[in-house]
C-alpha cells in the first residue's frame, strides 16, 4: 500500500527519522564545491547546501522539540556528485540503501549503528569506494560480499552482524586495512590465498569450520600480515595443525591473534610454582647461580634476577618438531626481558602472555635475555600444552 507521507521523489536517498522530541538528525556529507544539494527535512523545510570538496559538511535538522514524530528526510539536487555519506551512530534513522550505487563517485558510505536496510549487491560499480561501514544496523542489510572485489580501492570493510553472505577469501586483491564481518554467519573463507590486511581482521562468531579458520590463517601469513589484530575465535571451530606454521609466522610478525585451539594436558610439573626446595622450584632444572644471578620464590611465583649472566629454569617434556601453546603470567616486573627462544621476547611488563612454540628439542627453557640486564622479573602459572 502506498504511504501518503512518503516523499514524491526519484532520489535514492530517502530516510525515515524517528524524532524523539529532542535529538536532531545530522546528515553529514562531502561533495564538490560546485555541487548543491537540495535537502528536505520532511517538516516542510528545504535547504540548499553546497559541498565543500574534501571538508565534511553537516546539515542538522531543526524539528520542533518536545513532541515525538516521524519525518521523511530526503536529498535532491546534485546528489549524484556526493563523495561521502555519513549518518552513522544515529539509531533513530532508517532507510533503504539499495540504490546508493546510483551515486557513482562515493568514496565513503557510513551508516553503522542505524536502522538502514537493503542490498549491497549493486555496489560493485562504485569504483572510487574506499570505506564501507554498515555494521550493527537494526535493519536487514543483505547481499553477496564477493561483489565488493570490484571496488578496487576499497580499504575498510565494516559489516558485522549483518545478513550478508559469500566467500571473504575472494576479497584478497583489495588494499584492505580492515575486514570486520564478525557475527555474519553466512560469510565463509573457502580458499587459501595471499590475503593482506594491515590493521584489523575480525571474523569471530561466524560459525566457521576448522578448514575455514586454517584457510584464513594461512592466507594472512602468505600475505605478509604484520602488527595486526586478528580475531577468529568465538563460535568458530578450532584451527588444526594445518595452520601451525602460518600461526607461528603471524605471531613472530607481531600480530595479536585470538583463535580457538584444541590442546593437550599441561606438561609442566609444579607449573604454579607452589613447591620449592632450597629456594629453587621443584621439578625444574636451573642455571648456575651466584649472588647476582639466581631464581627465587617471590609472590607465589618464580623470580629471575640477573646482572647479565645466564639465568634460566627448564623441564624436558617436549617432542622436537611438535607445536605447543605456552601460557604464563608475569606477576611482577622491574626490568629485563624473558624469552623461550632467541628470536621472540615474551614480556617487558606485568600481564598474561600466550605464545605458540615450535619445539626444537625436549626442553622448554624460560631464560633471560642477558643483554637486557639488569633483569628482575617474576612469572607464575607456566602452562605448556601440545596443539592437537
């Protein structure tokens, strides 16, 4: 049935504003200074607003306060010249964004945390699109994510909690800084590719299989991803040994990785450092000690003190060539660095640490980095489990 209050316009930008009597709607945009928008607030107010090139322009409504009403807001004039539409974080606004592909010069579409709805299936024609932020909409936003590979400049994709679908691995040619499709249960990662994301890769709670999780980790490692937030946990399945080498490479490249794993039992005896004899932890071997280089009980954990000589503890429950998850807590820190290998520092401060470790022999040996002297730090809860 035709809504008599719906505006008589061919513009693709028609928004329904649920005005609560207090919070005005802000329509933010970019457009060339040679272009003028005709903005209809829906209360009889028409405003001509010129673009300001790269400057974000804000048009605020001025609805009469004190009364709850619904208005249809729409944009005519030179709307095809728009380069950015930004209405995000305004939950009282809704509308169909399906036809926004008719605005050919868009570089940014930002409607996150609104009530927008519609399909992104036509967005592949937006050759200049660099930022697409639609996530958290209370409306139903649908479409195939694979179409976005045609937007060759697209760097930022923020589409969590939407009804989109498709294989995210097909987006590997894009110059991505972030891909966020968490909680999109119909988005998959079906292939091993060279996939580079330079900031954030969030795909948790997508219901991925172990193969998809492995594919993603292997692809990110192949792409040379460094210093990134990688979060593929939630209700996704556990990764398998197929991604061991990739995960280790990502870890060594400085990425912060959260992923589900299947682990064996803890292999460390006295891992909570509860038992001591002659001020050395039971079950552990240790390096030669002197007055300046030693381990000692402290705060219920194991304290390492060194002025630049070797200082370590060790056990030998490992099998060379296998991968292990190592967790430990730094419970006190003054100075220095602790390592498991010669290439990766575990900590320079208080807090929990978790790393993947490739055994090159039977021993697991927390050891100080002698060149970081003076060294004074304390660890607790050293847990080592085989990755199954």
